[in-house]
C-alpha cells in the first residue's frame, strides 16, 4: 500500500444530503458491470459512496458511482482523487485517510471543508493504462471519520476491487483497437 495517513479522527455529522455523488455519463447508469464493481468497492470499504473517475487534461469526470446520482465534471485539483493520487508515484497508487478534515493536504478541499461536502473517511486507488499512465481513479468515501486500522484495511480491499475493475476496463479497450484507452472504454466525454 502506498499511503495511509494517520490523522486525528473527528466526528462530522453532516447529513448525507450535503454530498451529491455523481451520476454515470454515457453508458454509466446502464453499465451493470461497472455498477456492480462500484457497489462491491463501497461494501468492501464500509463506506457510503464509491465513484469511478476518468482523468482528462485538467478535468476529473465521474463516469459511474454507487449509489448513482447526477453527472459531475470538476477540475482535477478540486477533487480529492486529483490532489492525492495524481501527485503520488508508482504504478498501483493507493491512498487512505481516516479523517480528511485533519489531513494537511485535504482539509481545504471543497469536498472536505463543507463548501461542497464534508468527506471524512476517504480511500482511493489509481487506474493505469497499458503504458503506466494515470487514466482515472476508483475511490470510496464517507461523511464519518474512522480509525487508522480501518482505513488501512479498506485501502487493501479497495486495491483488490481496483485490480478487478482494471481487468474489465483493459478487456474493453482490447475490443476497440486503434482508439484512445479512455474513449474506447467510456466514449468521448463531455467537458
């Protein structure tokens, strides 16, 4: 595992309604396979939400989520995944924090500070292309903080789900020769 941070756990009781998990774009809602893997990620990590994000240029586009909600495109550095996983090195990046509100790199994110949401427990894993390039992220998160031990265990479980998801995405790409990896898997994304 690449990064689990021990932070002081707080207890944020913001209502679940304060966060709007993204809705799949293109085939997302109808993509039973992706939806099942995201639900598996949510359950395996013990979190309330899970999302699959594609990284394009300076954007992070959520293409599927559990539970499903409205579509979302944000700047890459606005999201937690973009801030943390893009800055890490290594092919199979995994990061977890039991309380993003006390994490020095995340506390001022609008997804953590309360501006958009008040995410506390967060775990994310990178999705890479055949040449090792960072293509997207799989993340799971809750509005309640957790313990360091639980965050560490969740990171290991999310990495396993990420590996299954990576195999699914790679198989889809192989079925569409001569196309960009992201376009083959998700179709051209609106920005």
